[in-house]
C-alpha cells in the first residue's frame, strides 16, 4: 500500500459535525468521511461518542495490534487493545467504523466500533472451528476467480454461500479474460459459473486489456465492496485498475505451480475515485462455511424451489418416492454436480454448527453480546458497551441465538459478555490469511 489517494489532513474535526448535524440547513457540503461511506445513520449511532469528544473513522487496515483509521483529521494510527477481545468475530476489522481518541494521547486508542451492518465471516481452515471476520460493513462481496486455472465450481459455491450469508450482495468476477481469447470458450465458462450462481452477476474482466473493468467499476461505485479469492487471482491488480493508481503491490504467480505468492498480507480499504469503497484482501487458500444455512439455501435456490414439490416435507432427496429434486436430475434439468455440492455444503454447515454449539459455554458470551448489544471495555461506559456489539447479520444463526436465550437470563448474559471483553492476550502480528 503506498498511501491513500484521498486525505483529509487539512480538515478540522468541527467540520465533521458541520452540515448534517445543523438543523435547518438545506445546502450542505459533502461530509469529509462521505467518500468512505459515512452517512446519517452512522452519524446518529456515533452521537454519544461525539458528545465525549471522540472521533469517528473508518478502519483502513489492521496490523500488529494497531490500525490505521481514516478520520476527518486525516489517517490516525491507533492501538486496538480495547477492541481485540478473545472472540475472533469481535476483533476490530477493516471496514469497521471506529471510535478513536482525539489528538493528544500517545498512543491513541480505538475505544469501540459501531455495530456492524454486515460482515463477511468464514471458519478458519484450522481444526479449531473458529469464525474469522474478513471484512466489515460490506455491500458487495466480489469473488475473484482466475480464468488462467481450471474452474472449481464447488469453491465458487462455497464463497457464494458466505457472500450471501454476510448480508451483502455477492458478485463473481472471472479475471484474466485476456488468457481465454476464444469467445465461444469464454461464453461456456461463464455459463458454467452462472449455473452455480443463481441470482448472482457473473462478470468477465481483464485488467491487462481493460475489458469489462468499466462494468465492475459501476458495480463497486456504490457502497463498500470486498475483493476475495485465492492468491494470484488478480485482486490487487483489479484494485489498482479501479483506484486508477498503483496503490496495491502486485506480484507474478509462481512458475512452478501457477500459484500466487500471497503478495497482499493485510486487508486494505481504498476509496474509489468514481465513488464507492473497495477492500482488497490477502489470498485465501480455503474458506470454510460458518453458520451459513441461509447462504447455502440462496446458492442452491433452484434446488430449494424444486424441493417444495417433493412428496415428503422432510425429503432428503436421496431415494424418496415422489422426490422432485431427483426427478429434475433424472430428466437433466438439474446437474447432478449441483445436488452433490448442495448435500456436501449442507453437511459441512451442520457439522460446523454442531461443533460451535458444543463450544457454547465459551462461545456464549460472543453470542449474547451479538444478541443484546452487550460487551464492554474496562471503563464500563454504556455507549462503549453498546458499540462493542458486532450484531451484524450473518454472525450467528437464529438457532444459536434462541439456544442462548434459553440458557441464560439476561443479567447473567450481560455479565459474561463483559468478562469476555476483559480477557487479556490479543493476537498480534500480520493478518496474512491461510
Ligand atoms: N494476463 C493477465 N494477468 C493478470 C491480470 N490481472 C492480474 N494478472 C497477473 O496475475 C498476477 C497476480 O496478480 P495480483 O493482483 O498480485 O493477485 P492477488 O489476487 O492480489 O494475489 P494475492 O495478493 O497474493 O492474494 C500478477 O502477475 C498480475 O500481473 C489480467 O487481467 N491478465
Ligand atoms: Mg493482492
Ligand atoms: Zn426430494
């Protein structure tokens, strides 16, 4: 990352409270954080902190126990100690709206972050079945898939399930289209991906030739988008094309095996010149589902629709008489691969949900905080407690929440949430993904 195209170092904090908070003003200058997605709703949620003289800012990068937060006063380097609880889903993340100390303190701390509207979460590839948040407050999950390698539709479906579950709109971008010069071949590949992605836009782009970049630019010009995919897929190259500047480092893939070199090691948020905000992320080797039942259902929407015509309400579509899904496979309207993939992801999701439910006593604090806005930093101020909640959609399924409500009366839940946040020992170091 070579610095930000936009900087507000010359703007005083007072301008932040300016136009939109003054009653009766009709002509208003754009808010200095508007290019980063700041809106009236964020402003309203931030009001209790503004009253304490704290600054709002968007997290553009998190690394080594600190983060870069873009505020109306420019980019601030702040310590993340208070927003790095044990629960990895609640650790502050690129895309969060942070509550930062005013100038003067050394170090300056992030005191809290505003409740997330959406969050892209996967389970880590390790066996610990922990969730990991990859980006906060995203409107579009851009799944970047290289056309230079063989397409893995199952992998795309897995990304899409998490994309839907995040609460944003997923989009598939097939990169390096210049490497598939034959138009008919390209059309076939797109068609294959489209069958795996109902309700999802599938774009082909080439950063090398510029083909399709304008269409993607239009998609990302609204709200916040996160670029996700394997190392070497061309995410940073696209980020640079969209940003109109070489802000992200790019490296050739390895000759030996054609794999990427994990060039990007932190998640970086960039404001785009044509509007919109983009988060470039490190390449992912794998993405495990994370309580993504709804997301899986959306990826396989046509199967769920067919299932409504099965004779039995709880049909497993294996050998049941009157199964509409098997009939569709039989007559060729539903590819068998889709059904196999659907079953596989449903099973995987059930496994991860079962595992995390077993871990419930430890995970309970996380759930309750997500549920009732609990969680607090040491000082115990109420606004801080509220803001530490990360109750965005997609973190926990409805089943998890009702389990929790049944186990704990509300006051106890709040207490446990507080102790969860007081745990010492935060992970430090690079956020390079596995
Ligand atoms: N032919 C061709 N090569 C491309 C295109 N886009 C990217 N590349 C190449 O692909 C390689 C990897 O690109 P990156 O942008 O670094 O990939 P990345 O997805 O950011 O990789 P990580 O940061 O490791 O996750 C580089 O050599 C790029 O030049 C394209 O449109 N066409
Ligand atoms: Mg990169
Ligand atoms: Zn059936």
